[in-house]
C-alpha cells in the first residue's frame, strides 16, 4: 500500500533519527519534517561515515535505486507531514507532500510517479481529486491543491479537509522546533471518553487478527495474544490520556552527533497521570552507590511498576513458565537430569521475579569500568523481596551444566553472602576479552538484594558498593529515574560472553544456529571496523520534572559511524 511505502520512507529519513486543528475525539499522532532534502542529507552524512569504500558507495545506490523512485514530481525542499489517526475500525493516514510537478506525461510528474509504481488512478474531480488503487488493496484518495502546491493523501475521502488548510501553517508549531523530525500527540480532556471508545473499537480489530497458526505451540500462541493485549493497554494510556507527548530527533551536519528528546504530560485525573506521579517518589536502594564518570557501561534505573504494569508483569510470568519448559525440553545434547535442573532453576527464577513485583519498582544499577589499562571490573545489583532465594539458583548451576563450578558462601560482607562461580570453558575466551586473566564471577545475596561482580579486584569493588548502600539513604529521591552511559564498542564485546562459542558436547549446531552466529559475527565485524579506533559514547536519561516526564538519548560521531555502517551493509545486501 502506498501509505506503508510513504511511512517507510519517512521513517528511513527520520532515522537521521502543532496544536492540532482537528477534533480531539480521535487519538492522533502528527509527524513533521522540514524537508526531504534535509532528511536525505543527514542520512547521506551517516552512511558516508562508513569505514570502507564499499559501504560508503551504498548511499548512491540507495538514493538512485530507492529514494528517487519515491520523489518523482516532489518538491524536496519544503516540509512534509503525516498524521496517523486511531479510529474504532482502523488506523487512518493523512499525508501532506509538497509538489514541484503534479501531472506532466512528458516530463513525468507526481501522478505519473504513482502510476509507475503500479497504482491506478481514477479522476473524481478534474485535475484535483483522485481515487488511487493498488490491485486488491483498499483504495485511498489524493487531492492536489494548486494554490499551495501540496498533495493531500488520505485513507478515506472524508479525511481530506475541506477547505484545505495551508499545510505549512498547519504544521508550524512542530517545524519551529527546527528538528529533523518531530512527532506529537496532543489531547484535550473533553474528548477523553470518545477517544477511549474509538480505541476500544480499534483494539477489537487488532485482537481479531491474532489467530492460532498452523503447527503453532499453544503456549507460544497465548504469549503472542498476551503481548498484543499488553501493548494495546500501554498504547491506550499514551494515545488517550496524554495531554501532550512530544518526540523529536536531530542529527548535526556531517553527523558529528545526534540527539533525541521526549517530553510527556498527562491529562488530569487519568490513570496515566497517577502513573507519572509514582516516578521519583522514594530514593533508590542503591542511591549511595558511586558510579564512574568514564565507564565502559553504566546505568541506574528506579522505574515504578504501577498497577497496570504490575498486572502485566505477573501475567507474563504466569504464561512464560510453560513456554520456557517446552524450550528446555527441545534442547539437544542435554540429559534429562540437566533439563530437570534447568526447569527447576527457571521456575525458581520466575518465582523471585514474581515476588519482586510487590516492591512496586524496578530498582537496579550496573557499573563496568576500567581499573587500569586493559583491566576491567563490573559491579551490579538489583533490589529483591528476598534475595536469598537466589542461593538455590546458584546451587542448581552445576546440575544444569557440568562445566559450572560453584563455591557457595565463599565470603561474607555486610550481611551479604558472596558465592564464587567459575566461568565454563566454553565461555572463557569471551569472558577474558572483557576481563583479562579472570575466571570467576561473584554473586552476593542478602534479604534485600542480589549482587553480581566480575573482573579485576571484583570483590573489593563489590564490598565497597555494599558499604555505600549501608549508609543512610538520601532524604529525597533523585528525579532521574533512568540513566545510562555506554561505550557501545565495549558493550558489543561484553555481549560476547552470553554467546556460546562451542556447541554442547558433540551436537552440531542447527541451520538456524549457524545463520544466527553468522549474523552475530557480521554485526561484530561491523562494530570493530566502525568503532575500533574511537570512543563510541551513547548516553541518556529519563527524569521527572514536577508533573512532566522528560528524557533524551545522545550519541556521538563514533556511534553514528556504526549505525551508518549497519544501514549501508543492509542496503548492500538488499540491492546487490
């Protein structure tokens, strides 16, 4: 469908990534970009950061073979807009596209470009209104405004305003932000009931699409249904109960850095407002733990689980148990006793997480940093209702895999029992890429928390963090509820630890496993080429400021080089 192709183009261009005049009885996402030229320029900058000539050349292929096909007859220098409207029977789309040449059979205008993509056009009003059809798909409608030289595209004819407003004026408040792309939801209190009624109708349409696939496991089917239901629950709150949600992205010229920002306020007396008021109420259990300013990766989260999210999490834990057990039964190269131990550990772990919902918050931190040149350490912790339950999980490790060696209660500090785990040989090479010369992982358990540490002087750093937690908590909660700073290249290396380098026993990897490993290696190689010689910094945060939630994500030129390489590699794969 043309709208899907248009949305794909806008999203692609935004990856460099208004007060609505319409009735607020419908939930609406409004998107605006200053111009296609500007967006393409940013995308070009990012792709041409790629470290090899072959990858750099992919911009030209993408431009000539894909992007130019969407812009025939389009004025690429003026603003573009797209509305996504949520109605009780379907999602509608309304696009505003600036036109340089609309209808010219000799030179090839916008209308000819649509026809060249396989669409048929039926003229309903001479030179102005058209019905557009693609094979068996539903028709959509196109109206050309010769005065403003804009085309309006809409799912239904009634979606096109009459009379047509000035598109630039219509998008003015978003364009004034001077970002590469801006998306906004803006609602009033009076339309809340009608918006909810419309969304409930749309929910039924989506839920009706979830059907049991041929040969699909029933547990997997129930998980898909639950995932959709929970996503719709969250979407309803943001689309119906937001007062304003604003998201925007900007990549600086020559892709020196990029930044995305979010702000959210809720309508009074709504469930969403109650949820936002639960942010930054109590200090984190780990509030006193000092995080390093120049880490490999560091993060802190104190994210509240309101009533809706608590219900979602508990429903997920209930359904995921049989799914995990079925996956364990399928594992090749495992004995029945190893599978039984894995099932027991899986259920005990889920029991811990399920009990942790009662805390009403996800409270955790992680800090991986360099102790000295080439020597790294990781310390992390997560709040628990009963962290001692993890002791039983640790004891099950050798029963799950004979390579695991466990020394229980090797040490004790500040009421925390510290267990020593020897890394299996199959993972040792990856582990020592991050923690050279080390072979142990330390797990600390207490009633209040579970701790994990590894690397150079891991126990020293772990006990320091335990001592910091023992100090009196701050009187006020930190307004920042999520924060992170990552050296992305180092994180890619850190992730290698969780990948199996060798098949279990004498069992050969499956075709799917081989393909997955091939993709992982491809990803790692791109990361090494793009970020091997630079500091790949990405950081962000989410904070509460009075009644508003604000957040940002920022990445530097090194990370954008990697992103450009990934895009270029995918273009090369698709267009070769």
